[in-house]
C-alpha cells in the first residue's frame, strides 16, 4: 500500500485512480483530482509527509576537507538526509571519506553516501560549499578572498547549471563569497545563504553561559555583521533566561564592561586561537551548519544569524552579512529587525563598510 501525499489515504498501487512520477519516484493517488493538486506544488505535499520514507532529502557537500568531512559525519548520524554526496577536487580524499563513513552505516538508519560529480546537484535540496583555501596561522578570513573568489568563479556555474534548490556557503570569507555566489548564480536571495555568524553566536552563548553558570541554551543573544574581525555583539539585547545581562551579572558598570570585552575578544579571536593549536576548526562549525540545514530540511522557521543580502537594514544596502533570519524550506524566509542601540548601529555600519570595500575591489558588477 502507498500513501496519497495529498489526502493521506492508503492507496493500493494496482487500484490507484492516478499516478505521477516526481524526482524519479512514483506517487499514487486515490483520485485524479489529488494528482492534479499534487502536481501544481509537489514540495508542499512532500513536506507534509515529514518523517515518512517518501521524503527524499539530498545534500551535496562540495569540499571535503576538515569542515566538509566533519559535517558529512554529523549529517549521516542525524539521519536527516537519505542521500549525501561528497565532491572534492581531490577525488581520492572524498572517496576515502565515503568509504570510512559507509562502514558506519550498519549502526544507523539507511542512507546513501557516495562520491559524486556536479550533475548530482540536479535534485539536491541543499548544496553545502566548503571548498577552498582555509586560514593559515597569521592570516585573516579576508586574506583568503582572491584565492577563494577564483575557485568560486569556476565552481558556482558548474553547480547552478543543475539548479539545486539552495546553496549554503561556508568557505571564507563567507560574507563576500555569499555575495559572489548570488551574483554568479543569478538565484533569488532566499536560495543563497552564508553560514555567517551562526558559529560566532554559539561561541558567544557558550562563553556567556560559562561566566553566568547556566546552560548555553538559556543564553539569548546574537553576534551580527561580518563573520570576521568587524563582527558586532548585540549586548543591548543579551539576556539570561529573560534577565538582561547587566542585571544578571550584578557588577558595577566598569566590571561589567570588562567582562563583556573579555568575552567578545574570546569570541572574535576563537578561530585564530584554534588554528594556532590544531591548524583549523571543524567540530563546532559543522554543528552550526547542521542547525541551518536542519531548519531548511524540516521547514522549522528557526531564527539563525546567517549571512544574507541586506536591503535597507539600518540603512545598509546590497551587502551580505549576518543578522537574525528566519530559515525554512524556502531558505531565507525573512530577516528580523532587532533593536540596536546607537553604538551597535555604528559598529554594524562599519562592518558593512569593511565588506563593501572588499567586494568593490573584486570588480563584480
Ligand atoms: N564559515 C565558517 O564559520 C567557517 C568555519 C571554519 C572554516 N571555514 C572555511 O571553510 C573552508 C574549508 O575549510 P577546511 O578547514 O575544511 O579546509 P581544507 O583545506 O581542509 O578543505 C578544503 C577542501 O576544498 C577542496 N577544494 C579546493 N578547491 C576545490 C574545488 N574547486 N572543487 C572542489 N573542492 C575543492 C580541497 O581539495 C580540500 O579538500 C575554508 O575557506 C575555511 O576558512 C568557514
């Protein structure tokens, strides 16, 4: 027996009133009317079958270095995608990761994991791009811009010729590469997302939680702007379980300021500190990517600080950077205008200027 994806009736395949092939899968309907309804908007009805085996979820990972491979492992364990495709210029490395991952599948719900090529992006829900150079000790994210823009100029056209639904950019400098991808792909802005400051916000919450002696999940706050040296902590909105941070800390103003500076510096310099010790970051960033991918695949409407093209956000135009954004099956649903005090607004505007200047130097229209 199959399930009609529109009315959810059980349908005997042999007696079905109608059938329809979508993304290589045959769906059966109790009436032609159900089929007609389904064919106008199949994704809508597949979403309704959340958790049902009928939902095909395919994620392609381009770039299987430290970040891409760790994300592939997290995604496999989550059981969220039934097809995971790995692509890397160094094909043998991708093959090695695939074999290693496949050997764990007997412990997990079934999924397909394989090495692919760009044609595998054809019916992908999300293509996660982690390809390119990474920061070496002493380098900033912006220092990577020339190398990685050159890689993206080759990569993006090869991916978008197969029209995958959503592109998620992780490679650095992530805000610039999100903008570059937007231009190269011609996709509408909801379908191009940068991982932005989702990781920085998580670092911020963790460090604040340590200071306050609470679970990081009860810390509410955001790091916005560039994923990089000009990023901005929104202290005016930080609260611990609903209590404003200054009240929770209960310090005098000078002590409070010093705690805040210390925490923010640790957040801003976290990648440098880790890279100096182990050459790269991979664990927390892949969990950050998981949050974004989960919210899209499960249509969760979660609010995350991803990088997106801003229009008239506190007078910022045409710059990709991070602000709290609702993510669902369509990618970016909408951005949220949070309250910023005067100094936060000024810092956000300086952060936008940094990115604008870098982007202008690249000679894109
Ligand atoms: N946005 C974030 O929060 C965040 C966090 C950590 C790392 N990063 C960035 O992610 C990127 C990857 O980091 P990493 O540590 O995994 O680097 P890595 O050097 O370990 O891996 C990069 C991979 O990309 C592959 N690659 C290069 N050019 C390619 C191409 N044209 N097509 C396909 N594959 C290609 C390489 O073969 C390599 O396997 C870097 O740019 C890094 O700065 C971003």
